[in-house]
């Protein structure tokens, strides 16, 4: 019987959590289009998280 | 033609060719999903013209990460690790269009308009495909891709309305991405593409999908006052 990857579940959960946090931060910025401070915060928060994902250090995420 | 529907529990019974093709197509799909953000995020998130555009760049990247997650899950459930594509350098991407870096807003807009549209075509290949776990993740992914295409198209039109100099820059971006988009469909008469179709993993021959794309995109380009680039100039896969 074909076995799933041992890290499969954890990677999926981690990325799903990251995506949920990102979606919430971006939604916050998008729902206050005239609030520059809030938009800046949302952009900065998303950038910080996205940079970590783009670095792709999967082993660190799953430690 | 293979017409059965397959679940992960059935894979051990399947011909090794089926498993190899499935592994390959999932790896390439995962690479394409994460390849987009790797191409534009670094330069375009800080440089998008408005706060709203910056937020939409971040949202698009987030959605692509989620698409990667879904494809990686399907691959991982059959024991295939595609996580290496997360940190793979752009030069090693499976598809040429994802090698390099997007550094201008015109390129970013046209990338959404033309290349995300190819992405939609690639995903449509899996509609009603023989591997059910892959089929199940498609609807949400395609819906979000449609949003990326529309955003790219709207931004392209917005740029075109800003005068002749801007129009020339957009046309240059179209000239660059159009041939890359056509190349993304792969070689005409490809034997591998025929085997994908035999196993019910894809629906169309490469040349048919490319022709469908041309028939969709060319009238749009003309309708917004852009020239259709030479479809052979600079092509790598005919």
C-alpha cells in the first residue's frame, strides 16, 4: 500500500495556518482602503510572512 | 483510452507509467504555482503603484501558496515530495516563463493577463481527469486563477489608457510574454502529451490547447488596441 509522506500532514497544516494568517492580514488592509497606517501595517505583516515562505526552509517550519 | 477513476488506494495496482506521469504532472503543477510568487513578489510587492495594488499582489501570492499547498498535499498523499520547489531557484523552474524576475509593473500586469491564463488552461486539462484527488482540488484553484487573470487584464487596460509611451511599454511586455505563453503548452505532437491523454490525465493535445488559447487571446488583444505578436518569433517549443 502506497504510504503518504511522513511530513505531509504537518506541512499541509503549517501552510494552511500561514495562508489563513495572510488572508486575515490582507483582508484587514483591503477593508480599510483609506486608512494608510492600516494598509502599511497589513503590507508589512504580509511581506514578513511571505518572505519566510519564499525562503522555503521547510525543515525549519516543521521542527 | 483509460476511462477508470483512480483514488490513492488504487495507485499500487496502476501501471508504473501512470504513476510516473502523475508524479511528473503534480511536481510541475506545484512548481508553477509557487513559481509565480517567486517571479514577482520580491520587486512588485514594494513597487506596486498603490497600496491597494500592493495588497492585491500579496493576496495573489497568498492564493498561489495555497494552490501549492493543495497540489503538494495530493502529491504527498501518494508519497511524492514536491516541497523542494518552494526554495528552488527561478533558473531551475520546469517552465521557461517562470525563470527570471519581474521588475516592471507592465510585466506584472501582462503576466496576470497572459501567463495566469495559460495556468487556467493547464488546470482545465485536469477537469474530469482519471485521478480523483487531483480533480477535487480544481474548482477553488480555478476560481482564484480567474481573479488573477481579470486583475492582470484590468491593469493592462488601465496602463493602456495612460498615453502612447505607456502603450509602447505594454506592447513590449505583450511581445515578451506572448511567445512564452505559447511555449508553455509544450511541443506539438509530443508523445508524452499523448500518454497523458491515454491515461485520462489530460484532455487535449498540446497543439490543440495552444490553438484554443490563441483563439481566445488574440481577439482580446485586438479589442484593446494591441498588436498580436509574431507567434513564431523567439519560440522554443513549436
